[in-house]
C-alpha cells in the first residue's frame, strides 16, 4: 500500500498511468505504449504557464476567469487541505478536440469482476486508456469476442500522480465553477494519496475530496458564504452524489446475490440480471431521479447496463456515505479527514476499513 508524502508518486492513474507507466517499463504492447507516450508528450509539450495564458490578450474573459479560479483552488488545496500537489495545475494545455481520450473497461458477464491490466508500479488496474477512438474500438471488439462486457467512455482529465507537472486541460473549462473546482481538487487529491491496487478506494476518495472540498471552498472563501449560489450548488452536488452512490450500492448488492447462486447456468444468470436491470431503471426514474437537486445522472439511463458499466461507475461512488460519516466524526474538517486516511492506509489490507461504517441494524 502507498500512503502520502514521499511515497505518493508510486504510480499513474488512468491515461497518465498508461502514458508514463508504460514508458517506464514495457508493461504491455510496445505499439500501445508508444502511442500513449507520444500523446502524453504532446500534452506536456503544449503546456503554458497559467499566468501567461491569463495575461494573453487573445484569452477570452470566460477562460481568464476560470483559470484564475483554478489557481485559487490549487492554493486552497495546499493551504487549507494540506494536499501535496507537486507542480500540477500550474500550467494549461489547449487541446485540439473536446475529448481528451477514451477509457476502456471490461468485466466478466457472470460476476462483478473486472478484467484488469498490469502496469509497473501501480499494479493491476481495471481500465486502459486510448488517445485514438479507432484503436479503442478495435480493442473493445477484441474483448467482446472473448465474451466480456465492455464500456468505452470519454475522459476529460487524468492525473499522473506527480510524475509530471500535470497541466489543466482545456476540456475541463466546459464545466461550471463548482464542477471545475471539484474536478481540480479530485485530480490533485490523487497526487496526495494513492493506494496501489485499490482503484475503487482511490477514485471514491477523490470524489469525496473533490465534492466536499468544493463545499468548503465556496462556502468559506472570502466573498463566498453559505447563502451564495455556488455554495448551495456545491452542497447539492454532494447530496446528489451520495444519493446516486446509495442507489448504485443497492444495485450491486442485488447482482452479487444473483451471481452467487452456483446452481444457475450462465444463460439463466444473464436473463435474471436483465430483470434486475429493468427493475432498477424503473426505480431510478420513479424514486431516485426526482430527488436530485443539481445533477441528473442521465447517463445511467442512456448507457447500456452491464457489469463493465456498473463497475466503472462504482469506482467513483462506492461508500460515499461512509466517507461523509468519517468526515462528520472529525468535526467536518476535511483536512483532518484526509490526514486520518493518509496516516492509516499502511496499517490495513483494505483502506475502506478506515471509514466510519453505518451501524449494523439490530
């Protein structure tokens, strides 16, 4: 396991993992590594210091304001949250397209188990990143021919966990103020704490830090406050994320019970999982979606349901209520909560064991 401080940079995440980790050691196909490395090198070569971009007369007022907000969020991450962010997000890269890259996941059809790929330093991870849509689709077809569920999705950002000075990518500027700050804090939290081989914890932890960090940022900053629009939006986003996380945890629990029935054939399991999917789609539309305050999570309905799509979502929404409970136990002090988790990860086999779980029902 990997804690914070000097050991935080023991890996790469998502596309950064592929582009840099693969170059460190021949972890997979040489062609795959070379393509990813070239794409990452282009991103790094195109970096410009954010103050330079802000001062450029060609920069629009909207972009200038959002870049200034990013620098403020970065300072907040360091001074208020105590995150070790390295040199990330001091620069900006303008991409030539709206999507940074594609992330491909796969899972076995009869159990909630992801196919994983091994990379040096970080170990096994449940995705691969592609900077070419055609290459991603070819890989997806290969996995489906092997009988696996797949999920191919775009990504707008990634973290190299401090191996490189990650720039802010232009793809993030389409977000509103709250989403932008939450995304910056999410990615910077990866620099601070990364637990090798525990992707679900890493991403759910980053979701927690990003969402709750945005609340503290907008509700406590100078010129902000609890009655401001952005503060209320940040609070609503976090409540929505927890609602969606609870819904996803319930869906996963029902599927795990089905897959555990050893006497069922594969065809019967697949038939019955479709019944579960349909029931949860109806539940989402009827009971969950009307409760959202700021988000919609329409992707749950528009994306085909299978084990790969579910596991990919669960990377970011697992036990968010328990993260929030742990935060409350520490006086709603995000810095103290992050410190507690970073201190404890080396002493447990599963970092989720550090969370304040809900009391068992009597």
